[in-house]
C-alpha cells in the first residue's frame, strides 16, 4: 500500500457544525461514480491537497489556491460531493469541505493511496 | 487489501503471438485516464471478468457474453486499451484481450483489487 495515504487524518469533529450538504450515504457509494469524479486532473488535485495538507476540519475552496473561475470550482466541488468523495458544509456565505477518509477507506480500501501517490503530469 | 485480486494471474506468454495493438507504455500510464476508463459499469464488468475468470492468454470479446452491439463493444475495448487497462492483439479477423495485471499492479497498487471487489448495482 502507498504510505503517503497514512498522512491522511480524520480530525475530530468540532461542536456546532452546520449540517452537511446532500451526499450519498456510505452504503450508496458507487465505485464507478467515485472513479468518474477522480478522472479529472483538477479534481484529483483538489482531493489530494485536501487529503494530504489538511490543516483544519473544513477548508474553503480558496484555500486550495487554484487559478480557476469560481463557477468552475463550484462545479468540481459539487461533482466530488455528489460522488461521495468530499463532505461539504455551508458556513454563512462560504462552503467548506473535507475528504470522507473513513467512509472511502471502508468501502474502497487503497483508493486514497492511489490519489495520494498521484502527481500532475505538468509543472 | 481485497483478497479477490489474488485470483488474478499473469499467464505465461505463448510463442508466436501477434504484436499488441498500440497502447501506452507502463511509464505513460496516467491515473486519471485509467480511472476515467473504469468509470463506466460495462467497462468495469469487462475488466473484472477478464481479471477473475481468465481461462486463456487472450479472450475475444464474444467470450464475455455481453448483450451489446459489436460496434459498442469495440469502442469500449478500445477505450480500455488506450487507457492502458488491457492489451489487445489481432488474431486474424478477431481481436482478443487480457488485463495488464503486472503493469497496473506496479503503477497503481490496489486498483485491481477495487475492480475485483466491485459488483454491478442491478441484477
């Protein structure tokens, strides 16, 4: 197994969080949907950074420092949430996210290791 | 790691095989392309059956018993080959395939275990 995945942590859930936005339950996670969501280099990069560089319980998309229009990022984060890769919560005007590490490790062992070991093609 | 993947075997290569059709080298395999090719339930089913029920070095697509038009199957097998999941050879009028188990295990450890553990949603 790739060892980089061990860097992924489940942080303790702080009290008083907003409810998660709609997402599939663990039982409803589908491999084909998860793989489809990860078949885009930008989405791989989002999940990998949230996985390996997590500093807080949830991160806004601005934290990732991606040079893309906000509407495009909103679309990609929604695709990741609907496939079950990330959990999103609405904090006032801002959505913040984290990777569903425990759920994904339970259903698809090894998957997050592949994401952790991935590197973008270009610089 | 899913144990079903241990059923995957690399059969010895018989002498006098036709050359493989064009495919990415091991070094050129890209995770996003491999995951994209596997994001379709039919393609997951193809790879899983070739992986777990292999009886010969290469199998024609008719061996899989899929109830789809030949043109559709040709398209899906080509997508799998171009992503690097299967190796295809032309035997006279027929193309036959096997999963690139060694190459995929080397580059993406755990991936074929996820495919082996997958089950179609419906009956």
